[in-house]
C-alpha cells in the first residue's frame, strides 16, 4: 500500500459503504412486487417472485444500453415491460416506480456511519459519489455532505474518471488532494486511482483473504474494515475510532 498524501476533501460511496445494499433493494423489490400484484393482478402470472423484477431490469438494460446512466428510466422501463407482458396498463408504471423508489430509500446505516461522518465532515468537505439512486435527502445523512453525485446527475458512472473529477470540482480541490472511499475494488479503487485520486478500500470483513489486493493495477492507499478505522488512519487520536488496526 501507498501512504496518504495531503487530503483536502473526501468522497464516499453509499451502497455497501454507508449501509448494506442487498437488504435495501430486496425490500424495495418486495414492496414493488406486492403493489403490482394488488394494483395489476394479471402480473401475478409473470411475477412469480420479487426476483423476477430484478431479472426484468437486467433484461431491459441489455436492450437499452443507452439508458445505462439513468437508473430511474431503467427501472421504469422494466416495470412497463412487466405490465405489458402481463396485459396490464403500462401507464401504471409511474405510480409503481414511486412505490419502489420510496422503499429503496429505507436503508439501515452501518453503526459506524454517522459517528464517522460527523467527525469527517467537521474536517473535510464530503461528497457522496454513488452509482446508485439513493437520495441522502430521504435516507438521512445529507447534512454531512457538501454535494452528492450519481450517474443521472453527472452523466457518467464510476469508474469513469469524469465522475471522480466532478466530485473533486464540487469539493473545490484537485483530484490528487481527494481521498475516495468505497467497497468496490474496480469501481471505487481502480477508478479513483486512475482518475488521479487517493483511494481507501473498505472491506467490511474479518477475512484477511477478502481484503487481499489481487488486481494488477495500483493498490489502494488504505484498506480499512470500517469507517472508524478510516478516521483512525487519518488521525490516530480520533475519538470515534475504536481500538483496532486501521488497515491490513
């Protein structure tokens, strides 16, 4: 690993960094599934389980790669597809999407998220940088952030260097002065370093093998098991950091 240089700002991924993504999207698809069965009953023959909704979204994205940066349009299109295949009114898609989106915002933050964000935001401009469509205004935690970017607002997605550069611009610093924190080795770490930023790889696991850097590309500057460890790596005297190794 490399050592950290001067940090002027920090960008953070959201899904699986501040909260677990899987439970949130499963809950949202279950809520959407139940709503469709109630409001468009003929979908029951197609939507034999909530998982079918996820499969339809993947299918729709494969047919419409031009919509890759619009998560709303991808989900809307897959809902319309479900309605059309079932012989139901596709105009119900907008209302169905609203139900899905509201449920998608119900997330359970990791216990370290708010204490760490409070400490970090008092010292650095923070920018949320996600490939998802969670809204911090709804999930909570928006007051910690200077700005929030996603594919819809930025017009591109991680690992495209342009979205990382947009985050640095929003924070008012050069990319080299920004530390990006995220759980995805390719989207977050490889992408950030290729964009000229510093990178912290968040691996919420006690398995040392899971946190072993196996890419041929440049290794992250930090590997941390949670956001407490990130704070401790930045400042060993940080009061919110638990007494544990900051990195492996």
